[in-house]
């Protein structure tokens, strides 16, 4: 009877462990996809617009001015890209360089905070700025169902990226 109880406990423990590992791989996939989506520069524009007209830095004030005069999002993304590349900057843009770095640090910090939440909180979050974490998680879940061995081998670890990382553009 003791052995039967021991075997039952062992089986239940292993089953819950494998379920946790499968869930963790799904989370790694969704976290990676989420972070890659967040490295797109138009996300910085959305982030600043969501913050609103506050006493932001020079860069953020300039984005609001550009938005008010009707510059397209593509033009603003080019502007952000030029600032981040720190190449061929005009004199007035050099003043905004510190501001864009500050905004990117704040933005990346917000992304890190979100990724450090529990899976339950990430799935329940209702962020007004894309990407939708729940949708990305569902995409990963579909991929796992299609090719479970490949998926499980590939997603042992998340590959989180942030704006400013050397390995993204």
C-alpha cells in the first residue's frame, strides 16, 4: 500500500512538472514575440502619445508638435530612427538625443515590468497599445500543437529584445 501511494505521488508530481514545462515554453515563445513587436520604432511614437502632453523631454515635446502639424507616423518613425542612430543629426536634433534615450529607457523598463508579471497577469492584461499578449500566446499555442517536438526544442529559453539592443534593428 505504501508503494502504491509513493508511485501515485511520483506520477502526479511528474505530470504537473511536465505541464509546467510545456506552459513555460509557451510563455517563452509569447514573451519573445511580444518583445520583438515592442522593438518596432512606431511603438515609441504610440508610447509617447499614450503618455500625453506632459512636461516631457525635448524629444517628446517635438513628437507632439510633429503630430499637431500632421506629420505622418512613417515620417515620425524616420525621425526617431535618425535620432537613435545618432548620425547626420541637425543641431536642434542633438538637443533631443538625450530625450530620446531617456524615453527609450523608460519604454524598455515598462516592457521589462510587463514581461516579469505572472503568465496569468500577462494574459489578463488589457493593454491599449499593441501587441496583444493573449493573441501572441494563442499563436504560440497553435504552433506547439502543429509541431510539438520542434516547438519544445526551440522554446527552452526566451529571446527577449529591447529597443537599442545591438541584435535588432
